[in-house]
C-alpha cells in the first residue's frame, strides 16, 4: 500500500472512464433514442473536493452523450473527451496540452478498452467490478463498484496521500 500512496501523492490529473466507472455501466435508452445515465452524487462530491485541492480531472469515454457533457459541466470538469473508442490519442493530447508526465496522471477504468492508457499512467486504478484483465494491469483496485462509490474512493485515496483529506473533511465537521 505504501507504493500506492507514493504514486497517489504525485498525481496532478485524474482521468475517469464514464460507463462502468462513473456509472454502473447500465445504458437506459428512451423510445425517442434519448440516452439516460445514473451518476452517484457522493462520487461527484469527491470529484469536486479533489479539484478544490488542486488536482485536475478529465473524462475519456467511448460513447457520446449529452448527459455526460451536462454532468461534467455541473462538476466543473472541462476536459471531456467523448466518442473515443480508441482512447490513447485523447490521453496523449491532454497529457501534452497540460505538459504532464505519465507519472503525474491517474486513470480509472473498468474494461479492456481502458488498458492502453492504464499501461502508461503513474497510477492505474480498476473499479471493483472491472474486467479481470483490467484488474490484473491495475496498480490498485477500489472496494466500491463502478457508479457506486468507486470514484469517491479514488478521490479520497489521492486526497489522503497528498495530505489534504483531513482539511477537506474538516469543512463539514
């Protein structure tokens, strides 16, 4: 666990997949073709706290959805990459634009499409219900399921490793 804390202490950017990480992976489609997703509010608050601590957030997702754009805007996340079935080019673009090293970046994924990025980053994280191959290549796995607290767990791990969790929590107690 010490190695994970050391990796987490260096993180300046966390990139999240959406389906299966920020949601439980379910896709709800209306008769009109409208797509609906359920996001966990506690995950969202953890993401807000992490940003307030100075860590930047981004999402890279293979699907394109207005609801994802709206949710990320509500969380103050402007780096939203949608429609990337092959995610590595989006990763390289954001890494270059922000002038970050791989060791500065964490990625949270759940399926095999996330592996190309996970093999590059300083902290590769799998949600508890991730595909076995993703768990095998992750540095760390959450106890919580995707869309059910995994993102909050990631945020609190990084906040704690960077020494900012207690101050964040003290705001509420």
